[in-house]
C-alpha cells in the first residue's frame, strides 16, 4: 500500500513524537506511516478516525505542502478517513497510544493491525465499532502488548492473530459476552450478571502477556455455554497454532473436534476453508473416514476445486479411510 495515497494532519507530542489528528485518502484501507518528516508516529489523537463533530478540525488541509502539520497535498479525489468509510487500519509498531474515542462510530471498521508498542488505549476508543472482528498483533503470542486493553473495550466476537516477520505464530478467539444488571434488593440494589465465557477469556493475562494455560482452562466450561461455532474457532485456533499448549489441553480440543466432526467439516466446506480442512487431516486430528465425508460434502455443495484438492490429499493420506472410491471425473 502506497503511503502517498494519504494525507495527515498532525502535531508534535510533548515527548517529541508525532500525533496523527486526522487524515484523508482514496482507500478505506488505511496505513499509517511509521514516520513523518523523520519523526516517529507515536500517537493516534482523540477522535482521529471518528465520525463526530468533536473532531479537531480547526485547520483544514489545504493545497500547500509547506505547513509543518500537513504530511502532503490533499488531492480532489481524497475523502476523510473516518466513520463508516474506513474498513481496515494498519498502525506502525511505533504507535504507543490511542486517544479517547479514536475510532468512535467507525461502523465499517473490520480489521485493525497494531504492534506490541501500543500500551495505552484511551477510553471508548472503539465505541460503536460494530463490525470490528479481527485484530492482527505484530508480535509473538507470548510477548507483552496492549491487547488486554483493547479487548476490554470489545465485548463482541473477536479473532486475534499474532504475527512475527509476516508469519502467523498464534491465533486466539475471544467469544462475545453480555453484561446485565439484575435488581437484587428493594433499595434498587443491582448485581452485575455476565453471560458467556468471553469475559473470563479476556482476563487470561499476566503482566500484559496472554496466559495460555488459563485461556485453555476455560474451554471445559465454555462447552456448557457456548455455541458449536464459537467452540470450533477456539479449538481449531489452538490446535493449529499450539504455542504453550499442554498435552491435556490438546486432547480436550481434539476430543471436541472429533465429537463435532460432521458439523465442523460441513462449515469449513461451506466457507471453503481448504487450509483448515487440510490441517485437520494432515495432523491426524480427524481420521480418513472424515476425509471421505469431506469430499462427499464438497461435491454435494458444488465446490469441485475443494473436492479435487481433498481427493489429492486422500491419495497421500496414510490413516484409515473409507471404502468408497472417487475419481476426478466425479467432480
């Protein structure tokens, strides 16, 4: 992505970094530069991307590139990077702080990338970000980060991917949870009632680092409360990226996947997630008979490319397989 597609208004911070105040661009996929005029970008200002009249707009971005708080020249086709327009934002590792309500009313935002340097998240930074479902963290799953602060502001389903040097090291799914206040006394005394294991999952941190043992430990209770969709995401993430996964937790996740094999492979075929299907069979999380069943489902749902790929996998599969035989002509 070319940074020249964007123009930002900015100011110096007291510590000598750059604070982004607002921006304009030609794409809803926004990449914040790591530096402006050689100075690291360390903060995203309050209301920066928000759809709000409170955003600081005292100085407009004009046609001159000589003003020190303008990162470039605004082109006629650029529009404000805010509200429901933006869909994906990539913050550089240099960003340490998100201001209050930085993404307020960004209802179109679906994906946020950030680094482990982000350690301060302002209040209500993600208020009304109804479609934000994916966080990509540029650090290892066992490194200190500001993830807990962001998750504390997100009660909805959230997938977190940990990447280092472009390689995915881990993935965790945090389920949605609900907060309700029940009146427990005549004097209008209320008690907080939490529904869903998502709240407990968000508490599984130790000194800013994900506590993987505690996270895995909530799965047994989650099986009582959560849906197959949620449980499958939790189990598949941990099996596929087993950093810090104990033998006992692995068995627990495998048993769940095997017990829900029909539902899981049907969903994976429906969403054409060939990589996950391949993983399940290559790592022997599911037996060869379920590979046969996956081929049947893929063929029946009109996914010939997937059926053919699974058939090629079957030809090299060393586990137990069903008696039924297939050929590429069948698809």
